[in-house]
C-alpha cells in the first residue's frame, strides 16, 4: 500500500489508487476510513472512468495517528492531501468529500484552488463545528471516548438510539481512541471558512445533503448559493448517517458531474 509523508510534520498518510482516467480524490468522514468508499459501491462505480484516489485522513485507517490536538489543525490535513497528490504526480484533481471529508475539501479548495478541478460535498459544511459533532453522534461523545475508549463511544451511540450496521460498527471500533479524541477536540476548534472565501471559489461545485440532515442541508444550500459555479442537490429523506447509501441516487448526480470536464476537453 502506498504512503505519502506530510513534509510539515512527517506524518505518514496511507492511500490507494484504483482505475484509470482523470483523478478523483475521495475523502471520508469522522471515525471512518477510505474503506467506506469501496464498501458502499463508489469505487466500483467510478474506477471504470477515473483514477480513484482514496485517502485515510490522519488519525484514521492506516495513516499516522498522533495523540496531540495540534496535529489535527486543518492546514496539516490539507497538506496531507497535497502530499498524496505530489507523491503521485497529480497536478490537479476532482475532490469529493463526505462530512469531515467535505470540510477538508472546502479548506483545500480555498488554500490551493489550482489543485482542485471541481469539488463535490456530501453532507458537508464550511462552518465552524461548535457543537455540531455532538448532534451527529451524541451529547458527551468526547468525554465518553476519553473515558471508555471505542467501546464506550459505540455504546454511547447505541444508547442514544443510533442504529449501526455491522460494517460501520467495526469501522468505529478499529479506531485509536486517543488519536480520535485529539482529532475531535481540534475539529471542534477549527474556524471553518468565511462566506467571502466561498464566493472566491470559482471551480465547479456539486453540494448534496439529506433533507433530514438539517444543519448540513442548510449549510450546503447556502454554500452553493455563494459559490459562483456550484449547484445544490437535496437528497430526500436522508439523514447525515444515510447520506451516502443507497449509492445510486448520489452517483446519478456525482458521476456526470465528475465527467463533465471530459466532455469539455
């Protein structure tokens, strides 16, 4: 499995590449890994026409897992993605991110717009979190993670009425709780993007969110209105957790969007 190293702090970033064609970078959500994209059918749908680059964001999967909060500052996470692109000689790519992966995509598009051909978000937001993570998981999630580790975190989710399929439960349990706690703590502190920054993002955008994912729905619609080349697509009846699956409805919008640049070329 290939790895890239972030030159800023030497953190190792694991990734893999499947398929041929224009590059598409897929960025997963919190407490998950790049494996989610294959499990949900996205790699199979995209690899016939694109070079699919799946990255384990730092603190997740097989990437480095520092235990200090400062290691999860967004500029470092953006640097991780750029390190992977540089390692593979990819000058620019389309980027699609779910949840935290969408936040990384927003930050990447603002910091290095020349590296982002087009940008898709799924259940994403550009705003500071400030309590939003607890709404997705459960109140006291960070304290339970520190106290009870991954088992305490998963038990807290289930006690809060969250239904976890076996694959998601296994993905959560595979995390390093100390690294994940540091990651979440920093995530709560990140400022997000100002709306003026969104208005400067000129690349084509596709922003999707479930109608039952209230905050992310409103934020995605607002971001699409601010970004000059962006379009918002609602996903009827979907919550944050069900944003990506079933995949067919999402892929029906995502695949043509990613392929539009081929038609222009």
